[in-house]
């Protein structure tokens, strides 16, 4: 909702619309509406399948993912498991559908795994970049919105007037 607020500050009314509500009511109306040409959904596999079955011939983009844990068993290569967590949790600041969000570690190796993961996290350039990204996020969003507004204005100027 914050993104929608920022976007709506930069564009004329009606250019960007945010609709909230229950999927069975609002979502189904949007998916089946002949006025909607494109559907983009991020969420569960079950809902994605329902949208795909109801969308007809519309263009559909589905980003479906679960929240399955990364499991580290007692016979695992701990260094390799830590590397997997580093890639899965911090790559793209964790903003991917298959990002590591939960880790289950066998109790017999939990201390060693935790120590190694903490050590690697402290020296990771990705984590430092992620923290810096959070700091600059608001400024970058404003710059992006200004650029998008300029692009929209340029496109509107090219629309013939009747």
C-alpha cells in the first residue's frame, strides 16, 4: 500500500489503481472482467491455478512460491549448507520466490552451523549492500517515480487529440 501511495503522488488520477479486497470477490471480478487485459499475481500455487483457470485468453504472469524450509541434516556438508543459505537468503535481498526464509538444522550440528552462518553473514558484501539498499530505497523510489512520470508525459504528448 505504501508503494501505491508513492506512485499515486506522482501520476494523474486513474493512471495507477490499487484495488484491495477478498480474492473471491474482487480478485475473481478482475480476473474475469473483459476490461482487464493482463493479470500479474504473486502468491500461492492454489490461487495461481485458480486464476489461470479463470483468466481465459488473457496474458497472465504468475509468481508462485511456497515457504518451504531449508533443512540441514546431521550428515550434511555444513560449509555447503551455509553457502546455500547465503545465496538463498541474501541474493536479491531475499526478494525471490525461492528465497530462504526458514532454516531447520539438526540439533547435533546446530551450534557449528550457526557459528559458521553468523561468521559468513558478518563478512558478506551482500548483507552490507542490502543494508545500504534499505537506506537508499526511499530516494531511489522517488527517482524511479519521477522518471516514470516523465515517460508517461512524453507518451501522452504523442497521443493524437480528437
